[in-house]
C-alpha cells in the first residue's frame, strides 16, 4: 500500500473540501461549551470556605451526587455529539473519495438515521478495547488494530454493528501487512500532533484555542485517511504488499 500516496490524496481531499473539518470542530466546541455551562457551575461549591461556613453530611453527599451526575451528563453528551461529528466526517470523506458532492446537510440527514448503530458499535468496541487494555495493554492494542475500520464499515457499507466489527476484522486479517503499516503511521501522526499541541499549549490562552483547532483538524483528516485506506482495501485497489 502506498502510504505516501494515500496521505497526499487524503490531504488533497480535505484541502478541496474544507467543509469536512466542520463536524468534528463543531462537536468539540459544543462539548466544551456544555461542559463549561454544566460542570463549571460546580466550582463555587468546591472553592475555599471561610471559617464561618458550615456544611452538613447530607449537604456534602448531595453536592457530591450533583457533581457526579453532571460529569456523567457531560460524558454522555460528549460521546453522542462526538459520534455524530465523526460519523458525518466519515460520510463526507466517502462522498469526496467517490466523487460525489460533499454537503453538511446530506451527511447530517444520513448520520441521524445511524445514531443507534453508531452508539452500539462505540460501546462494543470501547468495551473490548478497555478489557484488552486491562489485560497488560497489548491485547487492547491488538483489538483496536483489528477493529479500526468498524465505524467506517458501519457508515459506508451501512452494516449492522456486529457485522461491521466482523467486516473490519476480516479486512485487517486479509491485508495484515498493509494495515499494520497504516496502523503504525496513524500512531506516528498522533504522536506528532501530540508534541505540536504540547508546544503550542505553552502559549497562554491562544495555545489552548490553537490546540483545539489542530486536534479537530487532525481528527477530521484521520477520518478521511481511514476511509481512503478502507475503500482501497475493500474495493480491491490496493496491492497486497505494503510500500512506504
């Protein structure tokens, strides 16, 4: 598989259709605002108390329960919004790769009908990878490797959740050498973006904003990259031997 060629192709698709950057960036902003509004209101309850402040055990338990509930709400909201953003990006990437018109409205209409399968697939993959990580980390990495095309198969092929997982497993197994190189490239790109964000994060205020933009852009680009590789593998356009 020509990794360099696919990287260039994916970058070209994003450059030609910058609207693909919108869903994940919008999802990130919505999640941040929701977290700020909901969880940010807890700050005064856990701030320094003066010597005259008295809190009962019942009030402490109530405050802790409210804090936990709000954190859970943010996690659920973030998961759903994040899945919608990711699903839209995958659909838009496939439209771009297939030469179809890339539109936000079209992707939104399509992803709304797939939200339940998206959630089911996310829960199953997340649970499997988490269990694998508990078992000395390596099994989790292996599971993530074999299931990395699950979401793309779910959205692009419109498969059922478990069928999409099986499709991803078979795709990776049938093209092990090529997908292994691709997996390593994804990890390398992730490390590179992490280093860049760390350096930029040293800039007060502006660094955090730039970090959000860079991370969102990277996530969008990665979605396009994954769809390009998946399409190449499943459409029979990728030779068996990897080529870097």
